[in-house]
C-alpha cells in the first residue's frame, strides 16, 4: 500500500543529516508527489537533501491557510494509483502547528497509512532543554498582535502557570520578537521563569531559562531570529 509520509523540514541552515534520519534521503528521492506550504521552500529543501533530484519531474500541491478546503482531499489521489506522497512543512514537523494536519485527517478517513519520520520540532526541542514542566504543557502558536490584547493574553498564561503549573509555549514572527519580550517583561512577575530558545539546531543556537528579574538585567536582542518562548515556574 502506498503511504503518506510526514517529513520534517530543517529549522535552520544546518546539515540535514544531523537532524533527519538517513531514510529521509531515499524517501524524498523516490517520491514524485509532495504536499507543501510553499513550493520554493520545498524545492530548496529537496535539493539540499539530494542535489540530483529532478525538480521539474515532481508534482507539488500547496496546502496553506489560503487553500480551498474542498480541494484538499484531491491531493491524495496519487495514492489511489500506488504512488507515495510526502508532506513537508515550512520548518519542523508537518502536522504540528501546521496545516498538514488537515490532509492527515483525510488520509485516515480513507484508510491510507500515514508514516511520520523522525525530525526536529522547535516545540519539543525547546521544552526538552528548558527545565520547565514537560509533563503538562500547552502550545498556543502566535499570541495576539495588538499590544493590549497580547498583554492580557500573557497575563492569562501566567495565571495558568500559577494554578496548574503547566508550561505555556508560544512563538512570534521574528521581526516582532523584541516587542514580545518587552510585553513579557512588563506583564509577568519577577519570579516567573522564561525560556528563550533561538536558532534551534543552528550554529548560533541559544537556549536559556531565567527568571524575568534575571532577564531584565541583560535583555537579549533576538530581532529577526527564529525563536520560541516558554513560560513556567
């Protein structure tokens, strides 16, 4: 039976062999159909794994927030003819904080086998290295963009930490990182713990957990750096 492969993408400009299993090479080299968020990014990733891949012979289906939901199930048609399909995220694991989950749901409904490959997830990597509660945690994705709404959200997350001791995880568009930090520092109690994990798996990777009070003594500049944030106690 043909399968739907969930193939993690790189989080940084690192050697793919250091973060992906060796089997990824053959799977990506043999697959002719791909479901991706962005074709340009996917092509670049495929060439990095195998420079000899004939990109022009491949078929790409775009799955992102703009995709018509009525069209998504058609992306799986190649499986009916015995072809395998690979889902590739923009970064990290497809289906996790990613629109790929929609196609996986349909695949299960149709009885197709879904095969996830081992690979980097910024959520899990940051949680593993944070020292915060890894038994109970919640990933919120992006916080509100508007300043007042974001501050209210941060305060609400801190209250959950106090009541439940659940680690609260979220991300931000890289060019708004410093503004988010400013909101966190102005909203949270001095003893609350904050982990900032930036450039995960990259050469300049940085992961550090400190209290808000400690962070304020030397505020980091992570403008335009891919980062993920964790609050806990």
